[in-house]
C-alpha cells in the first residue's frame, strides 16, 4: 500500500530531496522557508546546518557540492539577496554534485519587508528555474532539480511561495536512494574564477543556456492542455491551481520550468488558441517574455503586481480589470505575553530617543501603543543606520535595537564598522537566546546546533569588546531600571553595547509566574497598563481592566506602569 | 463529490491550526484529497489566524474562493465578522455553536475539539478516522479528554 502523509510544501520538498540522496543542507531561518531545514534535521544521513547568514549558508552548501555530495540551500526570498555574491559566480563555475537553491517568496508579505519576485534572479544569474504549484508536485520536482543540476553542471533555482510552503496535502512518501559521492578533482579552470577562467566559463554558460532551453522545450512538466480554444491561459506556480479552479474549461499552458523559457511550447500553444492571457503572481515575468517573442498576449493590470492572487482575482485578470479587493485589516500581531523585549520597549518609549530597529520580533515594537521603533530596512541595518543617525543628529539622539540571532547574522559587521569609523552611540542587543520570530531556532550565541547538539557558544560580551566597543554591559530583561541604564549610556558619548539578557524566551519557555491581581477599587482608569501592548491585559466593553489569566505569563511589566496599586503582584 | 470548503478563523492560541490539522488528516485517512492552507508565524503573537481546509476527489486551489465556504468555524466575534463574506449563500455558520461551547466547556483549551465534534455531524468522515487523526495531532496526556469533548460536540 502507498504511504501517504499530510505534508506542507516545505516538508514535501525536503522529503523529496532526502529521497534524492541529499547529504548536506544549509539555511538561515526566515518565513516561509524555515521548516525546510528543520525537516532535514530528523535524518541522520543529512548534515543539516543553520548558518549565521544566507551568504554563509550558500557557500557551505556550494562547498559540499564541490566536495561531491548532493547539497541544498534554502531561505526566504530576501535571504537570497544576502547570498547573491556567491550565487552570481557559482553559475559560472558550476557544481560538482547536484546543488539546488530553494527560494521561499512571499507575495502578500505575510511576514516580510518586501514582495520581490525571485523568478527574475534566474534570468539575471542565468540559472534554470523550476516552480511547483503544490506540495505533491514540489516533492516530485525537487528530484528533477537535482538531475538537471548534475546533467547541466549548474545550480538550479527552485521557487516556492508562502502559499505553497504552508499548504498541506496528501503526499506520497517513498524511500531514499543513495547517490554515489563524486570525487573532487583539482580543476582551477572550473573552480578558480579569475578573469581568464571566468571568461571561458561565461562562453560555456551561454551555450549551456541554449541547451537548457531545448531541454525546457521538451520537458513534459511544461504542459499544454487544450479545451476551449477561445481562451488560452499561460500560468506558473500556484496561479495554475487558481486557473484550474476558476476556468476549468480554458486551455492552459502550465510552465513548470520558467527559465529558460520553453519558447517552442509557447509558440505551439499560441498556434492552438485564439486569445492568450497570462496569469502570474508578482512581476509580469512570463508576460514580458511572450510579448518579446512577438506573440500577442494580455497580462494582468499593474495593480495585481501587488499581493497574492486567489481564485477570484483570476477572473479579474482574464476580464482585464484592476484589483479592487484589497485584504481587510486583520488583528495586528503583538509581542507574546511575557516576552522579554516588552520591558525594553516600554523603557525606550519613555526615553524618547530615535530607535533604529532590525528584523525580528522587535519590529512588533513599532506600532502604537509602543511606538518605540523608528526604522527597519533589512537584517543588520539597525547598527549601521544608528551609526549615521548619531553621527549626524548627536550621540545621545539614537540607539540601535537588534536581536542576538540578527546580530550574529550581520550586526557584528556594523559594530566593527562603527568602531573603525569612530561612531559614538548605543547598540542594544536583545538577547533572548534564540531566533524567536521564526519559531525559536538556535544560533551561535545559543551554543546549540540545528540538530540539537551542544557546540561552542559565542560569547557576545567578548565579541563586542574585540570589535572595539568602549563599554559592554549586561542587564537582566526583567529589570525595571533598563530606562535609566539606556539614559546613562547614551550620555557617555562612547560606543556602547547594552546586552539585555533573558535566559529563555517565551517561545521556548512556557513556564508562567502568577498573574497580577486587578484591584478594581484602586483603578483610576488611566489605562497606562494597556500601553504595554500585551494581549493578556485589555479594556473590556465597560472600560474596566481585564486580565486573562490563561494568557498572562506573570512578567508584571503592566503592573509596573500602575501608579495606583491597582495591579497587585503576587509573589 | 463536490469539494467541501471549511474555513477556520480566530486568533492565536485558540487551537485553530490543530483543529484544521485534525479535519485534514481525518479526511485524508478516509481517502479524500485534501488541501489545507494557512499562514503561520503570527499565531503565537495574538494576530489573526485562518485556515482553509478543502476536501474532495481532486482539489485544485489551496484557498477557498470568497463566497464559497460551506462551513465557517469562527472562534472570535471580530474575526467572524471579518470572514463572514467568505460564506456561501446556503453555507453553515457555526458561530452560535462556538458561543454555546464557551458556556459548556470550562477549559477554553478544549473548545476547538468541541467544535470539531459539531463539524463532524455535517461531514461524512468515519469515526475511526476522526479518532486516528486526533491521536496523531494531540499530545497523549490530553487525548482522552479531547475525545470526550469531541463526543460531547458530536451529540444529537
């Protein structure tokens, strides 16, 4: 009997890669791609590693391919920006054993700072691109990705979106087929990308792309279904499923290998249908190519470049209408009850300094009523932007806020740069000992590997001193004097690092302390307690303060705001 | 058979994702093709949570088209009102059952399983598959209590 499991797109593709004999996997956590690497950690045959950032993850995974084992890199879409440097040249050198790059794009920005379309990277970097539409297809297609990688000596870009990554469906699970390691042979012409070698490799790469296009033309996964000839829809990724749902009678060209384009298939389809409409999320990637081929087609209204598609938006696109149905505002996420960051943000709000923020849970400190985070661009940018803010506005006017994992990712370079360029200012490292935003993955400062083994633990205090910080101090996150400490350090006119440390984040440590008690008689209804933005304490319909004992973790940050003793802490 | 569309919505910590997982698994054990789609990450932080479960012979879209939901299971008033437009004209809104559950079940952690019991009355999924799915997705120490609450929701 067949063995079916309910797997997400992330799990399915990792299962497929496992069955294809993958021996090495590297990643940095990021929604929607985090659970790919997490799935690999269960297999003893796979060396699964969290890297400190995506550039490092890419290089160690590429190194494993050079060393002769099938290897896989995964990250969210913006993570690929971080590894663009090695990626753009690995396409020249090629690989040894199969190497697949998984990008988890996030149209609709469910948990991202932008919605860039990484299909464009395939064209820019000149590498083949595969796109499954569902988890079951992802499982099959990842095996093909490794075959293409080895047959054409190239990394393969494998693109999923949040909707595929986080959808579960019945997926047939099979057994692993071991692949023989490929011996590494010293070959400077291939592995040493200096101008003379790279020039030849570029010529070779252009020839490779022609062969890959022939392959794409003959690939059955680029499939033509002819039904109603009046309407021909060209689509890829999850859009294919929306098209099948909304236009079951339309003729469809499903592009699964979306680079190099299967021009012969596109021409064949165009000859068989009267009108072509392209249905694709994000950028007009396919549409522009078809137009460039001199084939008439209709694409989506530009307003549909924003956000995700869905079954009903396909109808708008076919009818040429603009997007009118924008997502309704949902409840905003907030820091977890008991989150160790809350006290710091309450303190920062009181100091009134400008806070250069970073990527992590602490972006949740930006919205009212906390409103204590004023810039967020990308991983590591808090330290560097703070350096310029203080340089121009004054050393006591701005601070940086960054988490322990993000600091290891790319904050440390900013600190070295600050020291080198004589920056005065305060960097606050919110050290909760985990990568909380993505569900609590370990990092170098945690001292635990992806597989849960003990390893060398990075000493943040020593690291910051070695980078050139003038003052490094550690304070407990439950301390009510964080505010005074921040004021004291910003007044020093020195380069300071304040590590706000909490032994365990609420994402891991679910133990609770007793909730404070509401003494209704003493409450003056000033509502200072709810300005800490905790889901456990709310104002009810009669304006009374209500504490949810199920949610409350007993951190008492709300109670500290009450000047009237209406929130009694129980020891 | 026509594809059945079930939409769960509410806020973080209400057990919505677990409930959706149980239905999806139970339907799969009965041989149906299932797609279950949700966006996680915000669930633990009190944000909105929704999960689309589609059950049929061959399911295409992972998400339910607006106005095509057969069963709407809302666990919070605001989220219920936000998602009501997803319901089919003759679809079943189980919000009243949820309100009832709040009065009937003392521990809010078990309301999701009660609602599954209610939902089960409308679906043709075997009791055996429901039990197997609960066993798969619920911690052993809470299993018996959950099955008990499921049966309570499933009564009549």
